[in-house]
C-alpha cells in the first residue's frame, strides 16, 4: 500500500517539479568577476628624424671591361690566376708576336731606305738651286728634282705612319688590363687562334669604388626631393644579403631623367667605397636612402604595435583609461626599439606597451605605476 502511495505521489509531483525548473526557480547563474589586466602605458612623443626610404638594390661595378684580342694570332700565354685582382697596366695575355715583329722590322727598313734616298735628293736639290741661279740648267729640270725630293718626303711620312701601325699592332700582342679590378674566368685557353671578332678572353670588374643601383617610386622620390630641395647627394646605407649593415655609407650621385612607365619608379645610383671587396658585382642588397634635412615625427615602441588582416594597430587609452583599437601607419625604424609613425597617433596619446596580449578592447585595465 505504501509503495503504491509513493508511486502516485511521484506521478503527481514530477510535473510540478518540471514546471518549477522550467521557470528558473532552481537556476543558479554563475557570474564570473572581471579582473582588469595589469599593463604598462607610455605617452607618444615626437623626435627629430631623417626621413628614409628602403628599396632593393643591385651592386654594379664602375668599370666592366671585356678583354678582347685587338690583333689576330695564336694565344700563347695567360699571366694571371682566374678570380684574382689585377692592376691597370698588368699583362694578362700574350698573342704570338713573331709576324708583328717582322712587320716592325720591315717598316723600319723602309724608313731607312726612303730616308737615304731623301738625303741624296736634298743634296741634288741644293746643287740644282745653285745651277739654276747661274742658268746652267733649265728651270724645268730644277722643278723635276724638287718634285722628286717632295715625293720622297711624302713617302717617308707614309713609311713612318706604317711603322707606327706596325708598332701599335705589336703592342696589341701583349694584352694588358685597362683598369684595376677582379678578373673573371679565362674563356679562351692558350693555343687557340683569336682575332678581334672572337669572343672576349675574360672580363674585369672594378671593385673600389663601386655602384649600387636601385629604384624608388615617383611618390617617394618626390617626397625626398621636397624635403631637401634637391634630387641628388642623399646619404645611403647598404644592408648585405645576411641582413648585416655595410660598414661604409654612400652618396646617391645619380638619378635617371625619366620615370619607368611600367613600374612608376625612377632609377637611382649610389657610389660607395669598397676597400674590403665585400660588395660583389651583381649582388642584391637592401638600400636605405635618407633625407639630409630633419623633420619632426611621432615614434611608437615596436612592442606596442599589433597586426591584423586589415592593418597594424595599437591599444590607445581614452580619458577613462579604457583601451580602444587605433589603426596606425608605420614608417621606417627610428631605432632598434621604435618605429616612425606616419599616421594614426599624435603627441600625448597614451598606448599600452606591456601586457598587450591581455588587453580586451573597451574593457578597463589596471595601469602599473
């Protein structure tokens, strides 16, 4: 009987209990307590900076000289080690000189022969001059002797010219370096026949000083020119492929006379000292070019800047110390810890610099003193 009573009571009470639960009479809501994160804050300041722009550059030798044969003949010797540094005037190759030595000897003999005839003709002309004065010979005979002398003078001049050509060709058999620099590989080995139409024997690239070629957009170039009132003579820093800064600064000493239609950029060139030969022709480097006159710009700590798909941003505190997302446009580095601000922040703005990852936008923070 008791068991049946219990079952009946349960049947009656269960719907009532269900209604009470559905109405929330037994709900226990847990409301977590928000603890403001502890953060550090800095105030944006202005600094005197030198506007700079970065670009990709390529190292280019001041002199790039193809060494070619200027006369024909068999290549007898090469007097340098491939890849070595050579000095201007240093002998690099020898072309068989025998035929050119013979030409020099022949032309020299021709000069002596004509000179001997000319000496005799001058004596004959002197005699004829005295005889014609005394009417011992006809004036026509005198003119004939003078003409023969003048012809020998012309022949001697031509012979001297041929001798100079022969000497010049002989000198070309000894091929010398026209500039100082680093010599490349030997593309034609000894024993081969070479001529002025042959391919280059090797190439010399000068190393010091050296050029770096790069381009800036027309917008950046105009900004640089506007600051300094000149499009040239800007300071340039170079960064090697491994990221290290090159020891020597350069000067931008050239800009092209047109903007590239396809890229909207203008070609520039910097000249640098390269005494240790660290910069190699054809090498790609990073270039940073600076304005010569300073400007005032705000700077922001690098640790305060976050990135999203849209842009870079910082957490800026309002007057109630509530962090708000503020999008910023960042320029070049000011130093190892700060960026230059192009837009988005001004002097006096307070931003979160430590504890950034704990910040929830529009939620209060606790500022460490």
